[in-house]
């Protein structure tokens, strides 16, 4: 093997041994992190080895997570539910996207139950809005109440 091939092989081995963590692989090779990152960015073979070595670690972490879940470890179970089961409602926060329009509504003619539901819905909707938007909504509701009183 030529010297460049030996260097390339050493770099690939360092990346594999260090699971693609560039700083650690550079330390193993006795070079700077910046230099190793530049080589990885320039050389497709090194870039592929870096990506592949990170995937090996990802697979190992994923396997450990599954083992923890099977062993009943609550932290792993909760983390999995929050990140992978959002479609089933397991999330720390719900993301609402889109425009919101407040239409005029005569709240005085509504049933008491409906008033409570509307107030609860308004609280949920405005919970994460900037204060200025909440104030505008409140003003709109107050003007609607005044107009129908």
C-alpha cells in the first residue's frame, strides 16, 4: 500500500473506533479537528466512512433504547412516546399552525355549557400566543359583548 492509502485507512479506522465523533478521531490521529473535518469534506470515501460510523453508533443507541423499553425503564419509555408517538397524543406541547381569525359572536345568547367550552378553547388557543395577540383577541371579544348588551 502507498502512504496515502495507509493514511486513509488509519483515518477510516479512527472514525470507526470513535463512532464518527470527529474531535475524538482527530485526537486518535494526532491532528486537529479542523484538519480532519476538512479531509472528510473533501474526500468522498472519508465522508462515507464518517457517515457510516455515525450510523453504527445510532444503531447501537437504538438497540439500547429498545432494550431499556423492554426492561420497563420509564425514562426510555416516556422519551420514546414523546418523540415517536406524537400522532397518538404523547407530546409535551401541541403545535398549532396557521392563521387565526376571531369572528364576532353574541356570547349572551349561548347556553352556559357552550360559553364554558368557548372560554376553555380560547384559553388553550391563546396560551402560547404573544401577549399582543391575546390582548387583541380580548378586545375583540369585549367589543362584541358591548355591541350585544
